[in-house]
């Protein structure tokens, strides 16, 4: 059977404008994400504030618009006051989430300074595990209020005269998870989050708030958690969060690359639940989604759990340091395509995380930093996926895998950037056995030509990058035909493809 995929692209087939925050990321006080990740004062490449300049340059290369901080599970037992003021007077505390010792040498103000250098905004999370309304409001006052008030003046005493003006706030993290410090029932969380959000918007009505969704589609309470909590929070929040990780635990590449179908169904289910609450409340507000944790994560699970159990209370041990391979990059590309396809409702997303911890960027404590395999699909989407998401109209051959049926050979989406007069196709051939003849009809884009065709291809699904060997990286492909608005190429099996057109 001939394997083929035919795609029609038309600028009138609009999904919605892509919010730049779709390409956000995440930094948690976990493992080496901060200490020896973004902050290492004794490193040869550290700047005057102790930030690693090599890491900042890689983050700037990715053009990350927003970074979620300080967690994650960490935030549910976090005292933000410990991380501000003179470093010599800061307290070291036990981090119950990851069973490590947090020295608090890096805190809120350091992160604000780092974010400015990295050209990114901040998505701040508040502790609704062991704390509540008062601590959240105090933190917001410290960050955003320009008045002669206690916490505003505390910020000034710490050397920051002007407010940080942080505009996006998460009301806790994964509060349905039994692993969470201070986990809540949906009724408990819904009431607490609603009252916290209401009070925070009294302080600063301009902020955007994220209500906790289920910790993942596999939670036994999903989607009841969303339905119950949003009954309380819907009128006060702007987003509901989604979290999901995938892994090739069975070493079944074909089925692994079909897992973006599960992500698609998860998004549709959350949208349906949000719209049910909208209808129930007779509301005119359409709730958006913040998919603020997503990635591949499975390589490091067992060893990390063993380490935290047997060697607790160390500072910045190497935890969750997944070394990503080529097939991981393909799934990350597929997940990015899925997010873009839902750009009308998914307005924020955070690749979790950014440095060292399940991350596109890795560092050597005594040496340099390098790009993992997953760095490149994220880079391409972040740079070329700005503009208007176009509805994918595709006919493609399909295949079945161990746990999925009717899996499309080619999964693709296109983005139109009217400002630059460019249109970009992001596509993955996820068939592990066959190349696919890919054809795209660019109707409505008269006079356009191929600007660039980037591919990531590799014979070894398990190939990885290291500090000294960038084994998996994109290359320019010239094997295609573009004639009278019809683009044709042989799309290699298991490949990531970025095809850019412009005038």
C-alpha cells in the first residue's frame, strides 16, 4: 500500500491567533534546575549576580515568553519570605516534595532579575497546600503594589523600588494529588482557590489567575475535579491548568508516537467540562487552558525515587535528569502540533522544565551547557509558530499500534504569520516502517516560495546529544518539488519536518 498524506492550507481556515505564551516553560526548586542550572556563582561563566550566561543565551535562543515559578510540587510547602532579603539571614528549609534541603540562596527577586536577563515574563505560583489567602495576598502585595504598605515597603527595603508587576498567577499546584503537601478534596480546593483569587483581584484587578485542574488524565477524579472546582472558581479565574507527561516505558516506539492522540482527547475533555460549567452558570465567559506542565518524562523515575528515599535532605541533587533521545524529540514535536491545533482554547503552555530537570537544556557543573534532542522542535515552534493557527485539512494513510487505532501516518499543522508574510508547516511522519509521500496545496498563497525546509531524521531512535556530541540536530533538506502552489516531498519515516514558505 502506498503511504501518502495530502494537506490543504488556506489562510481563511483560521483556528485562532496563537498566544505567545503557548511557548512558555517552567523552573522549579527541584534537583539542579536552579542551583548549577540557572544559578551557579562559582562557575566561570557566571555573571555578577551568579547567573550562568551560557544558559541565559540558550533560553534566549528558544525565545521563551513566560516561565512558571517556583513550582510545581515544591510550592505547596514554600515560604516565599525565606527567599527574599539579605542572603546571610535566609533560612534553609526542608523541601518535603522532593525530600531535599532548600538553602534559599535563590528566591523571588533573583528570579525576577534572571527573567529580565532571559527576556521572559513570570508565571508565579502561590502555596495553597500548607498556606492560604493571607500568604498569597502578602506575596502579591510584595510583587505588584506601589503603595506605602507593609509588604510594598519590605520590597523597597530589599532594594526593589518599583513593583515587579507579575501578571499571571497559579492558585496552587496539582492539589488533587495524594503526593502533594496539603492535598485537597475538590470542594476544599474550590472554596480556598475562589476566595484566594477573589482577594488577590481586590489587590490587583489586572492579574490573570489559573485554577488547578487534575494532575493528569489518569487521575481517578478526572474530570469530576474540574467540574467541582470550577463551580467555585469559574467567576474569578481566567484559565484552568492541565498537566501531562508521556513515556516509552514498554519500548514500543510506534505506540509511543501515538500518545499525542491521548493528549488531544485530554484537551477536548477539559474543554467540554469548562463549557459545561459555563452553560450551568449561564456565563458569557469562555475559560481558557494553561497546559502548564507537559513533556516526556520516564527515563529517571525509578532511580530518583530510590535516591530520595535513601538519601534525603541534600542540596540540589541530580533529580529528574532525563537524557532525551531522538524518539522523545518526535513526540515533543507531536505534542507541540497538538497544542497549536487547539490555539483557540490553549492560550498558555509550559514545557516542563527548562534546565537540567526533564529539560531541553543541560549543564555540566564544571563545564558548558548543551541542547538536548527535544530542544529543536520546541525552538522551531517557538520561532516559526507565531501568528494564526490554520485548521489542518489532511488526508493521510493510517496505521494501528499496540494501544491505538487509526493513527495518522502524518500529523501536521500550519501557522500563518501575516506580519512576515510567511506560512510554516510543522509535520511528523510517525510511521516507524514507511516513508510517506507528502503533498501540500498552498491555495491562497500565490507568489510564495519555499524559504527553508528543516528536518530531523535519524536511524537510531535512541540517539542522544551530549556536551561534546550533538548527534541529533536539524538539517536543511532540498529534496522536494514546489510547482504552481503544490509542494511535494518524500517524508522520511520517523521524522520532524518544518517547511517554511514566504514571498
